[in-house]
């Protein structure tokens, strides 16, 4: 299982890759493995902001539908439009082309309070 050291993680299995004053958000390799084959990602195309802990969309897999929870609050800068036609990118490249949204960081403390790779491994029992 791939858990990159340079990322931060939420208890809800989202990863966060900080890039200057924004960050990409996706779901972890562990989460995509638990979900199975992803067939649809539902994010409101008019989504303007997210609030820490609130759902900002869903992922539908063959097995189940799962909510996506905001690991921090901020203004949505971009939604990965590739996922509309290729939702399986979440399975094949969860930390690369399978990112879900890009969000401005308004409170750095929310990022710093997320799990590092070692704590996320503990969280999932690795």
C-alpha cells in the first residue's frame, strides 16, 4: 500500500498535497482499495468553498457510495474535470491524476493538525 511521506492525511482517508497557498485533495490508496472500482465521482460543478468536516461530494464504486469530507476549509480553486470521463483514475493513480479538488488554504493550522504518513499508517492499522 502506497502512503507517500510528503502528504498529510485526514481520518476520513483524504490526502492533502500542499502547493504554496493551496492544496490538492484526493482519497488515499487505502480508501480506493476499500471502495473497489470507482465508477462515478459527484462534485457540484458550482462548488465554491468547502468547510472542514462537511461533505463536498460523493464517490460511487461498484460496492458502495461514499461521502467525501473536507479535511480543511477554503475556497475551491479547481475541480478535476478528468474524473467526469475517467473516474477510474482514482483507482489507477490516486496520488496523481486521480486528485479530486484544489482548494485555497485559509488556515494553515487546519493543515498542520492533519495526520502525517506515520500517524495515518497507525490509523489504518499498518
